[in-house]
C-alpha cells in the first residue's frame, strides 16, 4: 500500500477507491455506548448560566441519547 495514499487493498488484490472517511465533527460530539446507542452532551452549558434556573442546569448535566432516526443518520457519518 502506498504511503500516505487513500487506497486500500481488497481481498482480490485490487484496490478499493476511495476509502470512506469519518466525519470528525460528528465523531467528537457523540460516544457509542456498550449497547450501541449514541450519547451526546447537551448544549447550553457553556455560558450565561446565571439566567438559567437551578433545575434547568441540573437537567443539562445528564447526557442525552439520540433517537433511532438520528442514530441511523449519525452512524453513517462516524463509521469508517
């Protein structure tokens, strides 16, 4: 295999072109659980927290789980 190239050798000795790339923006935002679900951290916790209620900030601490349609869409982006 050539160094630095975007090629891979398949089982028949041929070359698969091009290799599928992981969407890094999506990969940084989700984690895969042991059961295969996708977890994400909730937005809205970075700044302007004084105007948000204690209950709202507490609920933002818990991680969210993507719904089935969203999980299917994001999985195609992060699988390489």
